[in-house]
């Protein structure tokens, strides 16, 4: 049984093809997103919670500048198919406010007060930004069910041009289907006075599900090592009677290096919170570093001081029958 859509997860930290969820970072929007280095604002503390049903990131920033500074913070969501006709299509989730474009229920609060970020939308074909081409054709960048008829009613000239650019699939039946990917990027202006500012982010992750790699892919070999799978975990899974599904969650931690200096205190917790509609019999977790501790709930914990992330975080969730 699948517990979610069978798509590779993606929250690309630099609007590239990195398949991961990302730290927010100082950004500048000008036909795309460009992350910039902050020399005055540091992360004093970051508490990161990763699970199949929820990601929470609580920051305490500290500004060392003498005056308050206002910067742009960007948070890119995953790229997803623009068409509603596939299992990986955008779905309404809790926390989206009924907006299909917020397909992970992204929310942000500053010093405990929720704010409404600005939405930037992009269309991508592989690594090419095709936003202008889609808008020129009069189509929405994210084609919901309510837009399907407009897609089918495109004039022959526009249809031919989009098909020639590989932006539209045209079937023998005459049906047209978007071939591009959609991406939402949230951005807000953040004022940092001298001293501390708390920023909290939460969303429901999109997970990567095991395809046809075979069980050994996530238990043995180089890829298994990327999440520190060890004999202890393999024995636990075997003792629990095997597993039926494996999901992967990647989190881009290295964008934290865009802030000034190391993270003063970094706390990672990997939990087993799942969406309400899921009912797995058991969940096992693999995550680096290998010396992460495990509590009685099966949650994994790891902490560091003056932390400079050298690589991103990869987690495997093994779901029991």
C-alpha cells in the first residue's frame, strides 16, 4: 500500500534540480531566485523536525548589525507536474487555505505571529524556465481540474507551437496535456533588529517512494550508506517482519551557510508523525549521523554546537505491513 503520491521529493534550495527540502535563505527575486550571503545575521539556534507527515523548522536568528536590517527571504517549494491528470499532481492539503498552489501547506511565523508571504510562480521544462511561454499561451502555470477545458480549447496554432516546444502532449484523441513542471516560491521581507528574531516554518513534505530498485537498495550498498543504514537497523526490520514500503526525505541543510558563521546550536529530530489517513503498523528510521540517539518512541535525535553543515540530510522511512 502506498501512503502518498509516488513522486520524488523536491524542494530545491537554489531552484535547480536538487531533490530535497530546504532551509530558507536570504534571496533576491529577479526573474528567478538568487540566494545571497548575509554577513551580519547568524542562526543562533535551529530546531529541525523531520517526519513523513510534517516538517518543522524553528530558527532563532541573531543580528550583529548596529541598525535593523530588512532582507528578502525565499523558500522554494518542490517542482511538481503542472497537469492534474497524474498521481503526482498537486492536491489540497491541510494548512493550504484551500489554495492548490500551496501544495505542501506551507506556513511561516515571525516571533510567534503568522505572516502571509508573497507567492512567486514558475514553469519549468527540465532546467529551462518556460514561465513566459506558458503565460503567453494564456494558460495558468498550474493547471487545475477547473482549467482543463481551457487547455483542450487551445487554438491549433498555439497547440502546434507548444507541442513543438515539448510543452504540451497532444494525443491521438486530440486531448492536450501540460508537459511542464510547476513550482511555487514563497518570499517575504524580514526585518531583523539588533539581537534575536524567531522564525518558524512548517509544511507537509513530499516524499520519494521506492520504485523498482529492490529492497537491497535501501538496506545495503552505497545508497543505503547515505542514510547511515547499519546492522542494528537491518536487524530491527528483520525482527519486525520485513516492510512493505520505503519513503525518502531529503532536506537541504547546506543553504544555512548563506547566513553569517556557523549555527550556534543545531538540534535534529526525526519522528514518525504521519498524515491522518495513513495507518502503518510500524515505522523504522534511518538517518545520519550514525551516532544519533533513539528514544522510546523510535524518534532519532542529534545535536551539535557551532555547526557548519557540510552535506544535506537524507532520511529513509521503512513502513511495516
